[in-house]
């Protein structure tokens, strides 16, 4: 009986060690976390309030990633999730090996004519603006709605489905 149990344990261990590892990439893991947070927070909502607004394209949403410059740090990793119900989640992290993430939630609006996305946070944080380059690219603007100083490519967020790799170099 003991030999049978030991044999079964040996073979099951052997099978488990020869299975391929299925690790998720950083981007896939963050998207999974964002979707889970969204679904758990919406379970108790009245979904009748999500009526479509007229005059705006209904497909402007997604998860956008970027590595933006910072005046007093090595850079800022930013993940912006624009959801279909006009809610957003912005996750920012300073470029350090074990840096804390900062979360900001709120509502967003966009205007196809002015090509602007405006983030209005729930708490007392500054309103953020982005210029819509195309369906997959947003460029951060300053507090007055003007382009940031310097290379505009440095202030770009790209939608996850338009980028093959999301490698961020942290110094």
C-alpha cells in the first residue's frame, strides 16, 4: 500500500515538473487585474444608467501604456484604462525597482471634433488632458491644454492592442 502511494506521488510529481510554464506577461497580468477590478466593482451597479450618449463614437476605450518623462525622477510608468462606461483608472509608478503604484479613478470625456480626452478625477486631483492622435495613441497635454515642452513622442500612451511589446526600462 505504501509502495503504491509512493509510486503515485512520484509519477504525479514527475508529470507536474514536465508541464510547460504558462506565465502571463506584465501587460496581460495588468489587463486581467483591471478587468477583475472593473467586474467586481460593477456587480452592484444599476446598469440601466449606462445608456449610450449620442454624438460620440462608442468604441473609444481600451488600456493605454506609456513611459513618460519626469522632472525630478527617472521616469513615470503610466497605465490608463478607459472603460466603455466613461470611467477611467490611471495607474502611475515612478521608475524604481520597487516603487509604489498610485491609483486615480474618475470619469472621462472625449470630443471627436477637438480630438481631446479629458480625465476628471473623483478626488481633488488636477484634470488631465490628452490629444487623440488616432484610435491607438494619446499624447499628454499640460494643464492649459497645450503640448508638453520637449519631444511629444515622450508623452505618448499607446493602446495595448496596437503595441507588440511593453518593455519598460527602469533605471
